[in-house]
C-alpha cells in the first residue's frame, strides 16, 4: 500500500514538565497543544468509491475512545469509526514498540470531495487532564475490497 503522509496527534503541554519544574517562571508559557491530522480526498470517478485509510504507529496506537475521527463530505458530516482488521486466532497482541495498524473505511460519492479529521479526544476529561497524549506514524491509502 502506498504511504501518503505522516501524522502526529498531540494533546500535551508546549513545554515539557521537566522544563517548567526547573524554570517555574516558564509555566505560564506552557499552553496545551491540541494537534490533529487533516486529509482532503477527492473521488474523480463517476461512481462511488470506498477507501481505507490505515494509520500505522507504534504500540499502543490509536484507540477509539482516545480519538475523535470525522468525515466531512457533501452528504455526510459525522463520526468515522476505527474498523479493526480481524486478526488470526493464533496471533498474539502487539508487544510494546511494535507497529500496529488501525483502519478507517469510508465511501466517497461520485465526483465528491471529503475531509478526514483525526485528533485526540479533548472532550474526554481524563485524557484532557492528563495532557500526555502523543501518537506519531504514517498513513497508507487503499481502495477497499468493497470496490
């Protein structure tokens, strides 16, 4: 599958806590950063197309409860759920530091354009108060098997 871009999702202070502890006068400068991933996709075909965006990162990877994912198109403006790949029955869960893949699958109507947004779930009080969310990796794009 072709890798189309990198991504970085953040909900963290601008300055590390080690810096603001050592230099307390810098604490007012340490605003919390909320950074998401945006991708505009277009279907230039005269028929609908189903696409899969695969986010590849190190464990623990993306978790549905820790992110907000939205697809905004002409006909749809709503949540975009993670679609887990069925793992073989004998496959062990990924170990710390191993690559994991999470997939978003969606359909774009003929001659339509959509915006995909994935970001940390800042609505979640626990995640927001911890302000320690950080996931990096790359994104692959594939035509879904449904096409």
